[in-house]
C-alpha cells in the first residue's frame, strides 16, 4: 500500500511544482472538517433516498459525495506537497494520505455515480468523464 501511495505521489509531482507549503496547509485546513460533514450528508441523504424510493432525479447524496471526493482529492494533493517539503515526518504524512485514500475508496464504492454527478453552475456536461 505504501509503495502504491508513493508512486501516486511521484506522478503528482508536476502538478505540485510552485505550490508553497503555506498554500498546502491552507488547503488542508479548509477541508479538514468539510470532508467529514459532506460524507455524513451523503450517507444520511442516501438513507433518506432509499426510504423514499425516488429514482427520478439525480441523487443529492451523489452530489454530496462528489463534493467530498473533490475535497479528499485536493487534500491528498496538499499532503503530497507537505511530504515533498519535510524529511523527518514522511511516515506520518504517508499515514494521513493512506487514510484519506482509504476514505476516498470507500466513498467511491458506496456512491459509484458520485464522480459523474453534474453540479449545476460548476460542472459542464461535456467535461464529465
């Protein structure tokens, strides 16, 4: 698992160039409580949607899960910047990245349509893969 995470971080290196440690810390702080709140909203919404049985419209829970996944992705990238700048905290940073990656996988498994959810005003239909 650690090798997989490390190789993923190496692939992200070009995207991290020019990002200061201060910017990375700002991103981490911005999303640290946001992720949990959005994951909980997605889970609660999914329970309510299941109870109501409404499949007619895009799922609000998928929208919340998508926002959580975006926040997780950005947090992982910010932690990768931190990992790039520090030498003696590598193990702890890798542990945080692994935790976030595990959460990302769980959210993606639970909400398989989340990444394709189109957020009005934010996502373009042709930009969704």
